């Protein structure tokens, strides 16, 4: 049995002092004792809060960070010109590259404070679209990276059929994604079997890419393949995407989902930056989560998610790093709030009548992230996975801070250097801000990156 003692900690009913946590070998919390007066023992941390889920990641894109910041010949750069560059890049990626890149991404997630990686995995085949000898080869490399880093994994194989709503064929850069519904079902089966080799906190889900990349009649099959687990989809990210869906389906993307799909709490719709007021109200009522990736949404010019209206409608959020151009928990949350302030000329935009800005965002994120990952996490409570983050209270950023001021200062005045310790399902992976396998993971990533640069 492992024990952790925290001078201060955030429990489901609020902040407490002198907390003793007992963990089972399984990685779950068995007992929580606030105001503990006995011998501290075990691992001691100054401040302990739930470690959240990173709810949306395309790990391989981390190796592209910094390579797409030049003006193209089009003179009007957008998500769509970035996507063409991304397709040319991924044409060079091998399974070895994927494993090395994913390990670095997961390590950076852990050092940032995340305990779980929800991987939206669509790079399935060889560059010419040929399946690998083992159908789930690429997914296996993500799992191998997970064994190296120790992070909790929810893997979402992505169904991808078409180049647009008109069912046009995929271009060269997209053919690595393709599966018809039968080959996709076989891929899911293979991944589920392989996932049994990972720790018991690993989760399987399914992700049809978007309404423009799959046939609408395949969505019910994909939902069945998830077997009650997480079901994710990109929705309403770009103006051009919304326009295309309206042209071919007659309604906007979120409108189509509300009218034709039984969305619920196991569903996570990614981005949703182009929703109208009636769509916000309708989607919030379903209980589905919206997965936000503020750094990537800013990088790609997606637009600003209407967090104010979403929270007013009772919606919950999850946070992801998506393109992984920069993996920073504090910066994702800060960017979300500041985008609302810039749009509305306001302050404390996402605060509630009872909670500060940071605390309100954090609570929604840990609740929605648990739903998006299909993982019993987000609470320091018996029966939950021990997904925990320890913060450095000796930092000048947190000096004299108590209660929700700690969360607010972490998000708005500090950065991820305040993260000292991270546990994922009881696995103590980050100490003094450093992952235990950082040197080897970084070396492997740099080797992979240099080989890619030579090809490019």
C-alpha cells in the first residue's frame, strides 16, 4: 500500500488540510483522511489536486511544431493550407517515428500535469494506404509509448472514409487514414485485444473523424463499436466545414447531430467553435462534453468557442492539446479564459456566482475530462484512480495563496513549472517536475526528428 500526505488538498467538497491518502496496488484510492494527526510517512507534498485528462491529441503532429509558420503561395493561409503541409509531413512517418514521438508527447503531458492521454488515432496504414501486416501496428506503437511513459491511455481509433461530404476519394496524404466500415470494425477488434496487455486503467473508444469524412449511416455502427465507451468526433471547427455540411446535409453540423444522433454523456464533440445560440443550448442538454483545444484552435485560426454561453447552458468541457504544438495545461486554460475576455471586453468571463474563474474552469475540465476519457478520475476520493498533481507551494507565484487562489494563480500567474509531482493510476511518474524516463525519451525523439528532417 502506498500513502501520500498533503499539507493542503482539493477534495470534492472543498479544500482541506493535512490529508492522508491510501492507495491500493491497483492504483485506486482506498481511503482519504483529512485533518490527519498521526505520523505522515509515505510521500509528502505541499499541495495536491486532481490531475486532469488531456482529452484530445494527435501525437504525431508534435514533430511538426514550428515548421508551418511561413506564408504559402496562396497568400491567404488557413487551416486548409496547414492541412496540406501536414499531409506531406505524415507521408514520411514510420511506426518507429510514431512510438518515439508519442512517448515524448505523453511525457510532456505528464510533466504539464495531465494524468491521461486520450489519443484520437487516425494514422493507421502505410503511406500508400496499404495495411500493415498487423492491422493495429500503429496503435500498438502508441501503446508501446504508453508502457514507456506510464500515462493513462484512452485510445480512440478513428474512422475516416471520404475527402468531403460529397464522398470524394481521399487524396494521397489521407490514404493512410482510410477504412471502410468492415475494415474499421476489424481494426477496432484488434486494438481492443492488444489493449488487454496494458494496465487496467486503459480504455477503448471510437471516433468517426467528422461529418465530412464518414457517411452519416455509418455513425450508428461506430457508436456500437464503442460498446458504451467514449465516442468522439470533430464538429463545427471551421466556417468552410460548416458551409460544406449545410450544402450537402441541409443543416449545420451540430443541428444534424441534434436531429439525427442520440448524443449523450459518453460523447465528446471536439472544438465546436462555430456554434449558434440554439446549437449551444441543444447540445448542452444532451449531456455531451465539448472538447476544447485553445492553443491549437488559436494556432489554426479556428475561432473562439463561446464558453460563456456554454457554461450558462449547463455544459461541461474537456481540454486537449490536439496538434501538440505546445503542451501546457496552464496555458490551455489561460488561453480559454483570455479569448472570452478579448471577444467580450470583459474580465472573469468564466467565473460563476460561487467559484472563481480558475476554479470554475478547472472543476468543469476535470469532470468533463473524466467523461471524455471514460475513466473514473477527477476526484480525490475512494474508488477513483489516483490521478494526482502536486504543486510547488514554495514558488513565489503561490506564496501566501490559499484555497481557490492556488488554482487561479497556477493558471493566470504561473505556468507548468509549478507542477512537482504527478501520479497516473497510482504510478508516481513525475518527481520534482521531471519524468523518470525523460533522458531516454528525449534522446529517442531527437533521433526520430533528425531522420524526419533529412527526409523533408
